[in-house]
């Protein structure tokens, strides 16, 4: 199928598309234009930026005007129609939002709700994102993920350009993440750094990783700083975890590796006298891991700091152990 646009048009580069390559901009807005066709249009001067010739690799700046010639599209771009979201699901999704502006949105993900779908998973955050458009033409995009049973802060981009910026921020480690965990036992030393080489293994239930052996291949180095904030004798401790890398199950394996598995983390606990070492009588068997704080460069400038309150099962454990829960600070963009 061939579709021809009949006239020359102009488009203004949006703020969130700063530094994007011209060819990537075309793939986003005119997916039917092939790379070869685009390069030919550039060579012949039919595509111009502010009246000047451009190359496919040219980086765009906000406010620049693109001249778009009549296009012979190899394939017509499909018209995407947002699915109909029932009111109950919409309200459930909106209740999770704790911060929103024109560029980003942050939700407080409950424990037990997967970030993305998979075999046998019907309900997940990714499937609820159309309910969080808030009038925007763009569907919010995930830029990182949390394990199903981890609660707390999950960052969303509200436009494709912002998604690219935030993804780059996570890759270059300028996003600072802080987690709270209740672990079994008391780590010695109480503060320090955990460094491990991790390897994926075939798990009985979903994704699993383990500490790599001497001959394992495809290993991933994981670094986590930790601080013991409080402890209840030698029974359980409250840790503040700061991952410096972003590996699958990094925090969970790291805590288990020093003999203090996260409370409720049975996949990484050990069998001791017929009982899993990650369980303690009288306490919830849910995973006690919470994404408490995010500090990141805001795509529009400045620094954004956010916190999420403890989920109910962790708050109950804190109270039972006598830990004092600090107030949750309001979102701050400085």
C-alpha cells in the first residue's frame, strides 16, 4: 500500500524533542518513510530545518521549523485508538498518582501489582497507562520497573521525547534511588557496600538470579550501599539501600548474600530446620522492600525529589518492631 501526502507542510520541533536526530524524529512522526527515502530527501534539499539543508543525523533543537515535502509512504501509519477504560479502573489508576506535571508523572505502585505483563498476568501497570493520559495525546511510558512485590515510586514519561531523556538519565546513573527494607537478622558491619557478580538462573517461579560462580558467563556486576537505620535486637533490622547499579533482583540477592534476607523474600531465603529463613513468625509474609525516594534531573530543568509512604504491611511491621516512621516529604522541584 502506498500513500502520498499532497503538499508541503511545516512542523515545529517540540521542547521534549531536543537533541533528537532528524531520522529518529521522522520514524516517530512518519513511520512509513524509510531510511533510504529520508536520506534522498535530505540530499536533494527537500527537507529543510529553518530553511537550511539538513542531514539525517542532524540533531534538532526546540522551536526549529522543519519543511516536510510531499511524502510517498511505503506503508500507511496505523491509526492508534486508545482503549476504552472503565471508570473503576481509571479511578484506581489515578489514585496511585502522587506527582504530575507536563513532562513526568510518578505513581506509588502497590505491592503485588506487576509493572508489566507476562504469562498468566492479566492486570499490570503497563496495561493501566491509558487511564493516565489526563487529556494528553500521548500514552505515558515506563522508563524503569519494579518487581511485582516491591512497592513504591515508579517514574513515567508523559511524552516520547521525555521518555528518551529519562532513560538516558537512568543509564548514566544520575537518578538516585533509595529503598527501605526490613531484613531478618542484623547485618555485620551495620553499614557498608555490597558488591556481587550476578548471573541469571532458571527459577521455579519467574525470574531468578544468583551470585555468579568462577566459571559463569554473562555476569552482571551489582553495587549497593546500605545503612542500618534501626534494629530490633538481633531479630530484624531496617535498612536503607542505595543501588549504584540496576540489576534484576539486585537488592534481594545482595541482602541474602550477607545473611540477612529481606523479610518475606522466600525465593532468596534458605531452608533452616524446615522453615524459610526469610520468614518470621507473627509477621507478614509479603516482601518488605519499598522504593522510598527518587532524586532525578527534571527534563525541563532543575532537580525533582519525591518520596512514597510505606505500604500497609510494612507500616504494620515497623510499628510492631518499634521503628519510628519519618514523615513522607512532599514532592519538591528545585
